[in-house]
């Protein structure tokens, strides 16, 4: 048999599957319905439609992980009947008007969005057990003001101790402050929540779940206890959940979103220059500061404002300076 000489023309190349042309035509999803996300848990998202149908859905792969949070308005296709065992698909997240986000600490790179589309941020603190932390309140306020969310402070357990005096400092910012104790009348708080989407934030053990069970009997949240040794609360909520104020789930009546107890609320995702500017009373003061002012220099407008010649509030200045400095370090 004669020996055959091979050259490159004899090579047969089979195209890779990954190089096959893909269709650019994407489904229009014109039949998608709108719904509110009420819980997100281990790959399954619970939503409720405007007609009150509760749907369990999974996210479309192209949306990516952690793209959907409680409070989102989403577009859903597939089995939207809401029957037991049915599973729909979220194909789009509608534009958010705002969101509440945090990082693990002030130098972390990853921003975690907790909830979206919020009207009111209810900062829940206990009069005692656990002791209130003013620094954490300041952080919540910065995030709320930065996102255009109305902050409200709610003090629980006033039957065990007096509300902290430092809260008076926030009245100049026109922040509403409510107090509650076991068995107290919650009418004013219910009126404040009506017709709004509100989110409860605060340390574990401050009484968020107890408060929700009193405000919304159909919520049936598990009540936790405060550890007598550490003074820290046990997490009774492992993930955020949106609860309707009315048992018949009327959207117009309002929603309350419960969140897990927060021990740290990093603000690394916020520009340090926005820290002071977030507070309406301070934003007017720093107009006279030099560009990129660290707010530590002698002669700084903010320093003069806090001096005895000004409002004489060095404690607040120290907290704002500390927060600004910590966030400024992340840029170095």
C-alpha cells in the first residue's frame, strides 16, 4: 500500500459547542405579572401579587445571586396560581426608589442590600438590657438620610428603665421618638405605620419581635430572650420578612419588614463626604468648610459650631469626626 502524505487540508476541525451562535432574541415576558417580595430564603422567594396571591418563585439565572431582596417589586412568569407545590420564575427586578444597605465593617468591600423601597426606618432601641448604643443609631441615621428614608426612633422596655437622655439630641433633626413598655397603648405607633412600608432595625434582644406580635397579631413571630451573661439577644429572625399590617393583606394599609438583629452596621459603601452632609443641620454648617475638609482642623466650621461659642455639643462632634475618619481610611 502506497504511503499517503497528509497536510493541513486533511485536518477536520469540529466547532466547539461554546462557539455556536446564540439567538439574540430574548423573551419579552409581556405576560409577566408584578409582585412584592416578602421573603428570600435559600433560593426560594415568596412574593405576593396585587390581588393577594402568594407565589413561591426562583430567580432567573441571568439576574445573578443576591439580586432580589425583601421589598423589591419583581416581574414573575410561569405558574403564578399560588397553588401548593407551584413554582414561578422572577425574570426582572423593577427599579428601586431606595434601599437599605450595609457592609460587615467600615473597610469591607462587599455591600449587602438588606431591603428595598422603604418609606420609614424604625430604629428600635431598648431603654435597658441591652443598653442602647448611640453610635449605631448615628449609622442608621446616615444610611436613612442618604437614601431619602424617614428615620423614626422607638424605645422599648421603658418599664425597666428610663429612655436615654441623649435621644433629645435627635429632636432638633425633627425625628419622631416613640416609647413603649409591656402592655402599653400602641395606637400612635399603628397610626405612624399605616399606609407606609417600614423596616424595623436594631440589636437582638431590643424587643422587635415582641413589638410586632403586639402590633400585628397575625405575624406570629418567635420571641427571643436576652443572654444574661453577655447581655446580647438571641436571633429570633434569621432573615428579613415583610408583614402586612392588615390580615387581609391590603397593600394600602401598609407593611412592616422585620430584620435579624444587627450588631454591626458598616458604612463603607457610602462616600465619607456624605457622612456629615447626611444630617440637615450639619450640611448647612459645613458649607463654610474647605474642600475635602477632615473636620478635625482648628478653624473648621464644624469645630466652631460644636465649640462653647457655638452650640456646645462636643460629644456629637466627636462621634461624627470618628465616623468620618474611619470611613475616610478605606480610601487610603
